[in-house]
C-alpha cells in the first residue's frame, strides 16, 4: 500500500515539476518578446503565481521621486490599495525597505517591529519580495503572497525561484529601456534633420513648406498646415504633401477661417470630436472645416514671435519663451490633423511642442528677412556676386565688353527705318455700286470679271411696296380727276340755273382744292416712277465687274438695303495703286517723315502672288482720318503710287506687304521701337 502511495506522489511531483518548467519556459520566452508593459506584467505575474501555487501577487515600479506605482496585481487586499490606511503605509515602507537594500527576502504574516515608521507585513500571508533590477539599479519589486504553512526549506525555494524570475523580468526591462533609448535617439535624429530643413532657407514659402512636410513626418500625423497672419486674417501658406494649393477651394477657405478665428483668441485649440466647451464662433468654424476635411483630431497652435527675437536676431539664450505672461506677437498658426491615425495626445503633444519651438523661430526669421526693404533686389545682387570672383572675373569682363560693344552698335550705328503695313493691290479707277432703294434682287445681268460700259444694267430689283404705292397714287389721281370734272360741270350748269353766290363760292373752292391735289399726286407719281427706275441698277463707269465668282448665288433673291455695296466696277486697263493700312500707332512717324524728309516717301512692297520679288513705289496720299480695319484694327489708309510696268498680271484685291521708308535711325530703335513705345505709353506715362 505504501509503495502505491509513493508511486502516486512521485508521479504527482513529476507532473508539478513539468508544469513549473513549462511556466518558466513561457516566462523566458515572454521576456524576450516585444510587448508593452501592461501586457508583459499581467502575463508575467499570472505565470509566476501559477508556478508557485500562490494566493496572489503584485508588481511595483519605482516612478519619479522614488514613488512606488502599482503596475499589476492579483488578489491584492483592498486594505493595501487604500493609501490612507495604516496597513497600506506599513506595506509600502516594507517595499521601500527591500528596494533600498536591493536584496529579496521573506516576511512572515503579521510581522514587523514596534516602530511606527518601520515597515511590516500586515497580512496573514507569507510575503516573498524580490527586487527588479536593470543595469544594477532597482527599478521595482515583485511581490508574492504565499500560504504560511509551508516548511522553511520550501519558503527559501520560493525566494530563489523569485530571484530567478526577477532576473528574467530585468532582461525584458533592459530590452525595453534600450528600445526606448533607440526610439529617443531616432526622434532626436529626426528633430535634428527637421531643424536643419526648416532653417535651410529664408524664403517664407519654402520655409512654410519645409515646416509642413518635415513636421508631419516628425509628429507622425496625417497632415500639417502652416498659416501666416496678414492683418486680421490668416492665409494658408503651405499644406503637407501638396506642391500647389487652390486658394479658392472650399477646404482651404474653411481652414483659413478656422485659423483666423483661433488666432484671434490667442489660445491653442485641441479638437478630438467634441465642441461642447468651444466658443460659438470657433465651434461653427471647426464644424464647417470637419465637414470638408473629415478630420478626427485637429490641433491649432498660434505661432507667436519668440520673446527675444526682434528684427530677425535671436536672444543669446536661444530659448523660445511661451510663458502666458510674456507673449509675443501672433504671426500665424500651425494646424495638425489626424484623419486616419489615432495617436494619443500624450504621445503627440511632446512632438508638437518640438515642432512648434523650431517652426516659430524659422518662420519668424523668414518673415523678417522677406520684409526687409528692397529684399528682392538685394537677393538678386547677392546671387550675382559670383561674377566678380577671381576665377570668373576674366569671363565676366569679356562678356561685359561684348555686351557694351553690342550696345554701342545698337545705339550709334544707323540703318534705314521702315514701317511695315499690310494692304492690297487695287485699280486707281474704281467705283462701288450702291443700292439706292431697298428691294429683292430679281435678276442678275452680269458675271464676275465681265466688262461693262457705263449705264449697262447690272441688277434688277423688285419692290412690291413701291408697286403698291404707284397703284395707289394712280388710283387717287384718277379719282381726283373725276371729282374735278364733276365739280366743273356742276359749276357750269349752276351758272345757267342761277345758283346762289354761296354755292358758286363753294364749288370754286372745291375745284381749286382738287387742282392742288392733282398737282401733288402727279408729283408723287413722278417721284415714285423715278424711284422705280432706281430698281434697275446700272454700271456707274465703264470697267470690269469685281465680285465673287458665284455672282448669281450670292445676290439672287437677296434683300438689299439703301447704302449697301453690291459690287465694284474697276477699270483694269487704267493705272493700279496700293492701299496700305498703317496701324494708328505707326502713322505718326509717317507724318513726321513726310514733313521732315519728303511727302512722297519711298515704299518697298511684295505681292502675295510673287513674294520673291521686291518692288518700289512712293506715297501718293495719306488719309486724315482713322478707320477700323477687320484685321489690323485702327488704321490710317495710305495710297501708294507704283510703276505700272512692274505689274504684269494684276488682280484686284491681291494681298500686299509693304514698308514705308521713314529715314534712318539707330539699329536698336529700328528693331525695338514698338517695345520702347509700349513702355513709354503703358509704364512711363
């Protein structure tokens, strides 16, 4: 029987040892993992308590000021959690005693000295305490509550086991410290790069873009924007990830409004989804912007000119004073947004402060630099300073000499000064055919290029209104004649029948009235007949018809009005001339040249039909009025006499490009006279 019990006990002991080994292995693997403090301490303490079959336990960490902070606990008495209780005070002094000594120990139940300031075990359990070390320094203590009825050897085993587990926890703590140190080193490297980037340029826009883009990387948020104050309003100068901005877009306008409202208060804004405690004007602005941007978290920090920075010179301390009692002028705002990321405020805030400190200095210096008087001029001169350095000086002198030589040529060497104009080749003898009365073209008697004699019919118009008027006048004339005949007969019969004097006077007046009416109607009839004759349009002169080739299609059944030009009759056998349309801005020089040199200025021209041959002519006349040309705008028409022998196969309306010789002038003026005149008219005037 005893042998069977021994076998069962041995098997149970072996299973227990195996479980403890498994838990120790798990703790070892856990200490090598990359998990957070909360997860680690919970998993670590649960496995330690399970391995020791303990009642409970706790992990205490040493915070700043040597103050103990509970990291995790299992079955810790409520009395020990109440900081105001006497037992909790004795327990904390006991923990501090172990931390100060640096050695683990066992503390029996309800043990301790009679000294009120000494530590002690106020519980009914055996307390096993083991310090948690990192690089020789005690970072905390691990506490286990065990049943007190175990033998002394077993209790010492508890302490040895706890010391081993504390070493594993210390290795994890060391790894965490190294990782934090690495993160801080990386953060400071990023901060150093950020500082270099934003202070690299003194151009305000470049600095703003550097702050937005590099600041977003350093903070780890989704978007950073920089607003600059101009007067009472703020305007977005840069947005991270965007090379250009559309200032009229809804989202930029809403962000401008939000920055303006926050800067007006002078206080930072932290928005994380709730607007309950915000002023109404800021609440409306931020709700409008969130509707456009869908941001989950928005922080707006007013940028203030650092105290001790004046005119671009930083104080000797280099410290940016953000004390509310000593605030500088607001120069803009820094807007940080989280759209998809959700970083907690305690992580983001220190990075925002870092970005704020450097950004304020960089933007202040850039604004002071950009606002210097004639800064673009000084910047250009500074960039051009390389041309006078020793290595480039010979090249600079050579180039300067060539430029001076070219300027002398342009100024002192003269050449013929021509003014160009477009025009057309036209016969000297030509006359337009006008419409005298309105009507509809009923018949076309000629074709394009047809030769006609003066008086030959060209077109026949039809005017039904005129025909109706003629018939009405004829009818009225006939009726009036009949009335006159009737009145004359009545007067003649009345003389034989001894009519009264009054009746004779009435009939005599009626006869005179009818005679006057007949005279008026005959005059109207004569005028209508003359007007009717004008419906037959004839050639005013002998010559050639100048019209499009589809004469009948362009004129037939077309309504025409008085004063309208239907065609032109030109004498191709006579002389030819040029009509140049000189722009109004150039016509004054032509008038001066005609007055100072000679009236018949020389002209050179080329025909569009023969552009390879230049021909000569002279100015015959210059009109005194300015006319609107379809292509050239306001122009003055110039008639140019040409050598008739130069025109072998003239065509009316042939395009001509001519240039009028207006004397001699400096080469620079002949080439750039229009630019010079534009500057005189639009800039100097």
